């Protein structure tokens, strides 16, 4: 399996972050994709594979997500930059989110 996927979990609510807009940027090409998380907080194909080598950035619209539930938050956007080196690999970038903190890692 190749490509790029993401998954957003709302750690405060203990649920997937449904309906969050996520934009993908390439360092040389600018914005190349926009998608919204599904009912499980996932975007199965931010872009289908293979993903060309380079530096990418996922931008998660946390402000709109938290405003929809009237939840005060500190980060209006979370940006995660990462490097793709192998076009034959699958890249999964999860985000664990709360109104005042977040973490991420390279998933599988």
C-alpha cells in the first residue's frame, strides 16, 4: 500500500475528530490537496500513492473543529511537516489532539 493517510483523535472527548478540514502542502508546489475527516476521524487517502519524495506539511484546522463545539482552544491550526523518502511506502500521520496540546508520530 502506498500513499498518505491521517487520523485525528480528540483526546479530551475520547472520540474521533469528525469533520476536521486538513490541507496538504508540498514545499515546492504549495497546496496540493484538501480533505475532511470522516466519521472515524480518518482521511484514508489525503493523496493516493505513490507519493513523490520531498517535504510535505499537513495543516489541521483545529480552530473550526473546536469552535463547532464551543470549546475554547489555544492552537487555531496544527501543522505537521515531514519528509517522504520512499515513493513505494505508505505514510500515515496521526494527530492526537486536545484544546491545549497535541502529539503526532509516524504511524503504520
